[in-house]
C-alpha cells in the first residue's frame, strides 16, 4: 500500500490532477472539484423554494411539480468552465460529481426525495455518436447514487435531430423541440414520480417537451433538476 501511494504521489508531481472548475491542482483527498470551489459555488437553493424562478418558466406550458438547479451559470465563470470540461472535453466525471453533490441536497427536500426514478434528457443518436457520450446520463447516475434512486438512461429517446438552440428565440426554441421525444417503456414509468434531469436550463423548452412526452405516456408527476441555470 505504501509503495502504491508513493507511486501515486510521484506521478502527481508530473501529471497533477486539476480542479475542473478553477484549473488549480487538487490536494490529496480532493476529487474532481477542489474544496474552495465547492464552498464558493453560486448555489441557487431553489430546491428549498416551492415558488422559484425556474418553476415559473413552466407555468401554463406543462405540468411540472417542482424545478431546481444546483448552481447559477454565468459567462466566463468557474461554472461555465466546469460545464465546458464536461460537455466538450469529455470529463464525464464532472457530471457524476455534480450529481453526487446535488443529490445530497435534493434528498433533504420532501418534494424531490419522493421521486421514484431519474431520467436524463437524451441526445439524438447522431450527436451522441459524435460526442461519444451523453453528459446528462452522468449527472443522472451521480444523483442516483447519492439519492438511492434508479436512473434509466434509455427510456426517453429523441426521435430526430435539431439545430443548435443557442441563437434561437424562446418561441423558436419551442418550435425546435416540440414533439421530439418518445417513451419506449411505458410500464416502467406508469404512475411514477419522475425526476427529469439535464445539464443546463435556459428557456426550458427541451425539458418541457420531455415532460410532456412522459406525462402523455402515463407518468404521475414530473420534477426537474439541472446542474445549472441562468441568473
């Protein structure tokens, strides 16, 4: 064991593990995200507020019982860098770590702890093939571990590819994602409370379309949780 620790320490001198948020070296005992960043993240605490800005996004659009995000997203921030590492640099452990951390908070909320299962928003197979992974799956798996709830990553599927959402208006985004998802295992979600998860919530159009498909397929209740949201 001592030799193994010595080898690990020796390798870290030349190839140090870096915090996915700030890029600084991780100290012994730290994993993926340094302690300083975890303490100073811009947490939303929306899971403690029934009437918060995120749930209002869905009013009159689709029946969502609760909506929350772990942290606020700001341009040129550590959160943006963190999500960039996950989405474009292939650091899938970032999604898992954020799920583990957020799950420890959500399990303390009666509304979110009542979820029966966790379902991530899917990518189209072409985008998944290009990227090599689905970032929301890793977030869902982290939540699953810390909340002790099953995560199912293949129940909800995207039926067609869409253009990027980043430069579209709110109405344009809604048109772009309407009726794009379907459920392939109805019995598994029937009369279940579902925690629907994604990496970032902006207008909520993609989550709205996913929630509508799940409710139409027989889900009892939908809650939404994301890694980040705009401020």
